[in-house]
């Protein structure tokens, strides 16, 4: 599984821009990870697992498990699992049945195989969504069968220990926006612009801020971001951490290493991690809470103020798969840009 460049890069509409002439120029096709603050997202009641003193347990590898997913399951680092088990590297292949020693305080129920009898109209995709498993994993479990026919017995490895962090309950109702967010204007294009009378993203229990020097934006961008995250918290009930990494410098202009982020309209937001996963600069895709990530993206889209969301192309499949898990239909999903490196809304 690929290592995730685990951030969304958002481009907010011009809104209150004083002069937004010009095209998007070289808006980055990759979100940029920055030096972030904050700790690990706390588990919700729905995601609660047995916890206590750390102890050694033995994990038996099941089909299609990867080192990163095993580490995320127990709230430990991949590098520690490598060291504890004398593996060659964090990319070492794991065979089904391999036994791994894990030092953890979190012991979720084990994955288990069930047999599902296919019904008329079933497909690999619909069965995967029904059981909240990865489509590609499901197909591999049942290789070399190529098609699903009524009455066929389909093997599904389900995970009773997978935490549900969204859509279990509502969160707090969104409140009024903070005062003092008026007067900041975006001037020019995102990749060739500046900020006039910039405002800083305020502290809030809704999110964790990155370095304050990097969190300046236009009034329109700051208001839209706060409103989107507040609505995400309310609709999904998500209680974990949301990290806003960077926007622009106080006066805008060149903000290395970004090619954009010059006029206070770009925002980098870290994708939420699964409960208990240690915070690192470059999480693996197996460590991302994809259902929470989808609900965050959906709330941001629904503000109607975001022009483009950039997300690494290979990660878009996982995001949209989670959207199907959370009840969206394929027709309702946002249009994906032809480029493999972004999602356009």
C-alpha cells in the first residue's frame, strides 16, 4: 500500500478578492505536508477498544493484511513492529499465517472470514460496500472466480475491530463565526498574488492549527474553512483531530515550497487518522480514517465555496470507496479530474 501524502489541498473561491484576474497558474497538483502541531486523535465511544497497560500479544496475519494496517490496528508504529519482529524493512511482505509480536495496550477483536451467499443483482462492488471492505481485497479473497453469480459463496474477511468514528451520532450544532474575520482581501491569482489586510485563522476547538506564521488568509477563505469544519463536526459527529497545516504568509506572495498559496485562498488540511495511530509526517494510506476523510471532504464541498480539492490520484479510490460505505451512490460522487493527482469539485 502506498505511503499517503495525507493532506487535502483546497482552493477557495475568490469571494472577497480585490483582483482575481488570471488563471490558476501552477496551482500545486500535490498537497503539501507541513510542520504540524497537535497530538493523536482520541477514540470516540464507538471506536472504544480494550485498553490498559501495554503487554505483548501475538497477531496472526490474515489475507491481504499489510504492515501499516496491522500497526494502525494496535496503535503502534510500523517501525516498531519491524524491530520487534526482526523484519528486513517496513516494506517487508507478510505471508498469511505469519505470527507477529506486538507490544500494545489496544487489543481489538480479530478479523474473521465469513461466507456470503450472493443474491441476484450482486456484484463485487456491492458486496464490498455491504461489508465495508476494500473491493480489490474482496476480489483477491475469491480468486480465481471472476464473476459473481446468484447462489455463489463469497468469502469476505470482515474486521469487527474497525472503529466507527463518523455517522454514529451528531456533533454540536455549528455556532456563530468568530468576530474579527472581515476586511482581508485576496489580490491576484493563487500562484501570483498577495494578501491585503490579512487575517489569521483563529484558534478553535474545531481544529488544530499548524504554525501560526503560515495561517493567514482572506476573510472569505477563513470563514468558508471554519464553516465547513463546523458542519463536518455536526453532521458526522467526528471527535478526532482535524489539522489545518498552512494557508499563506501574512502578506501573501511566495511561500516555499508551495507553488501556490500566495493570495490567501489555498488551505492544506491533513486527512484524519484512525484512532490511536501515532502522528507522523507521512502516514500510510492504511492509517487514514477514510470514512472521516470523506465526510470532511463532503462538508467542505457543500459550502459551495471551494473551487478545487487536490488529493493524490491513487488515494481518490479509497476516498470514494469510503463515500460508498457511508451511503453515497456512485452518481452522487463529485467529478474526478482527468489528472491522477487531484479531485475537482
